[in-house]
C-alpha cells in the first residue's frame, strides 16, 4: 500500500496545544464501521455508557520519564539534546541525539553543570546513540531534577503542570511519550466504570521510537518498526481469558495496548497469557485482529503508523471518512486532542 493512502488534510489550528483542565471533558466520536455509523455528539465521560458489565477495559500503566535532556559538549560547549528511548544495561541508554552529527563515540555531554554526564559509547543509525551516564546518587532523582517532559514536536507550548502528560494510573516508569488515549480518564471516571462492573486491566508497554517514528518509505510494507518493551501479568491474562470465555468484550485503550495484546495473541496462537518481551509489530490494513473487540484512540498524524493501525481495524475508507468528519466538526487532534471509540472491527 502507498503511504499517500493514509494522508488527509488537517488545518493547523485543530492541533491541540494544551490539555483540557477536565480530562474527561474532551469530545468523543463513536464509530461502528460495520454499520457505517459516525456519532459525534458526545463528551469523553460518556464512554461509560458504551461499556458493558463484564467487559475488560485494558489500560497501559507506563509512566513517562522526563526523558529530554539539554546539555553541552565538554570539549566544545556545543548545545546537545538527548531523548532517552530505552535503558539497555545499567546506566547505558539508547538515546536520540540532536544534532547527532556532533555526538561521536567518546564525546562527553554535561547536564546541570556536571551533575549528570553522558558519554557516547556507540553510534547508531537515524540519530541514535548509546550513552553511558555518570552521576552521584540515584539516576531517576537526577533525571527528575534535570530532565524535561518529551512533548511531541507539534506541541509548541510548555505545560504548566507536567503531570497533565501522565495518565492518572501511570505506574511503571520507562516511556519516552505518553499513551495519550489514556489521558482522557480521571480517577473518578475509572471508579464509576468499575462500579458498573467493567474490569480494569493494566498492561505495560514503554513507548519509544517504534510508536512515533515517521514512515519514510513510499510503500508502507517496507517500513520497519523499532522494538518496545511490554509486559502482561498472569493476573491480567487470566481476567482477559475469563472475559473471552464468557463472551465479554476486550476494549483496548490506545494503540500501545493494541500492539501489546496483538503481539501476545500472535505469540501464543491467539491466547492471551502472561508474557513479556520486545515487540516491533506493525499493524496496517490486511492485519487480522485476534485480541480486541473495540478500541479507544485519539486522532493521529497523517501518514503515521497509528492511523494505519486504526485503518486495519475500521477500514481505511471508513477511517478517513471519520477523520474528515472530525475536521468538519472542529475536533481537537493529536496528543492533547479528542478521542474516538470504535465499537467493533470490520473482521468481527
């Protein structure tokens, strides 16, 4: 398939720059591709009306690191920015360097007047570098002091409250970006959903380069995803398996949850069981979903792997029809934007 098949026109003013103070006040578009139904007269808090007792709502409890570090090369004083992608061993991290051409093996970068020093151990492709960090004390405490939230490049405004780029259930730190579909939930809404009899199931996928790396090939089949770490506990797997046996639905909140569940289903012949590892799964039209019955997701960038994933579930033509409707109705797009709930996929 051609990359241009997943393009659409988006006025720049519809790109949300700041989150709403009330997370659940964002708008919600409800879709059913099998009925060719687009319903856009909802707020996100009304998602509870579309969840049934016994359903499983699966959420990604990863926590975003303040993974953006700005420092200077010790030799030249040149400004260098690093984005921590994933921890390899000990204090060695895979990072994106900017400008990467200034960061060669052996280069040392100082952050916070030397409170943290990164030394380039290896040069990788696409601007990535293996960086070994030197510091006194506890690494994550140093990072909390010196690091910044790694907001997407299309967001130009700084956050007044960095916690607005975390889900209210964030627990396991390790992400370079938030699982943004989950940003719409408040603690109160989650309590009400549980009271209705819906099971909240938490899995972990640490968001890295695999999720937000742009597609640079014309034929999407030639695109390669970078691997991201995931984990699902035995308790979570048991809850999902029981729901399936009882004919209840598995609703995935966000593309990271979808990629995790579909990775596990593919690995275990359609079964959802305790699992952890690295996934580079790339979901695009033609993919057969095996793990989920519905999805909650935001509105994604044109030509992104994320809109391809949604198109594989709802159909490309229907997905783009919904996006055109969202533009017409002045929805807010991307990380701090509005959401859609797709009730069922085209292969259900």
